[in-house]
C-alpha cells in the first residue's frame, strides 16, 4: 500500500503575508475541476508522485452499488516508467486528518512553550533594561536643557563671554539631539523585539482555528499544506 509525506505550508517568517501567498500558491497549481461540477476537490493541485513529481490524478468508478475513488500517478498509464502509486481517497483523507491533528497538537504545545519563555525572568529583565536606559537618557536630556537655559543668566552676570555662550549653547544642543536619537534607536529596538515576539505567537493562530478539526476540507489543505507526496508502498 502506498504511503505519503505531508509538507506544511506555514512559515512564521511570512505569515503576515499569508493571504497574498495563499492566492499566489493556488494560482500556480494545476487545479482541475471534475466534468459537470463546479467544486474543487480538497487535494486538487496538492498531490504529487514522490518518484516522478507529477500531479496525481483522481479517478472515480462504480462497481455494482459501490463507488470507489482513488488517485494514481498519470505517468504509469503513459508508460513513462513510473508505477501507479495508487491510493484510495478515504485512506488518504484519514491519514492526512490524523497527520494534521498530530501537528496541531505539537503547535499548541509549542505555543505554550513560547508563552512560558516570554514569562521567564530574563525576558522581563530585558524589557526592564530597555525602560531603564530610556529613563536615564531622558534625565540626561533634562539636565542638558537646564544647563542650556542657565547659559544666558551666566552671560548676563558676566560669568562667561559671548563667544563661550554660543559655544556652550551649541554643545548642549548637540548633546540633546544625540540623546534624542539614542532614545529613538532604543525605542525602535524595543518595538522590534515586541513585534518579533508577537510574530512567534501569531503564526500558531492559523493552526489553532483548526484544533477541533473533524474532516479535511479545501480550506484546511490550502491553509496548512504545501504539498503531499505519495510514495509507492514497500513490503
């Protein structure tokens, strides 16, 4: 009996473009609709022969009062050297459903682990360090602003000359500007860290929506599967 490999399609790095990428993947596939029907079968364009790489073909026939549906490699019929790799639709449905359920369980466990990691003291310490740096830099800005304001008083009291006044004024202004840039850089880094953490968790939502899955539908295949390879049975 043939067996299969199921390849997932969800990549955390691109999940934010999921809708766009899904449309692109579908447009690039060889999707066929049965004659006189408008429904696309769940696995259309997703089943491949593991040996020759050709898309598997869906066959349906009736024997007496029973109906049978199966998939075969088309190159066998074309006498191009490949074997049939025949697998019936019911067996394939059950196998893929069980594989998806198992993968969803692993994803949910991974999500819990990620959430636990986020709550660890070192992660909380990292967030605190960002805030502490920002607070310290803001205090430095306020000090330089105060020194800058006092320059005019020092000039009026004769404590510094005009040249020194403009020189110190420019120096404090540059320090303030540099510190503001440093704060902006730290805030951007902090925001990037937060966004990365969100992306690590957000991709699991795609799987979570199917955690109570009972059947393999077209939407399930499109959302969770990149392709399925059918291998010839051994032994």
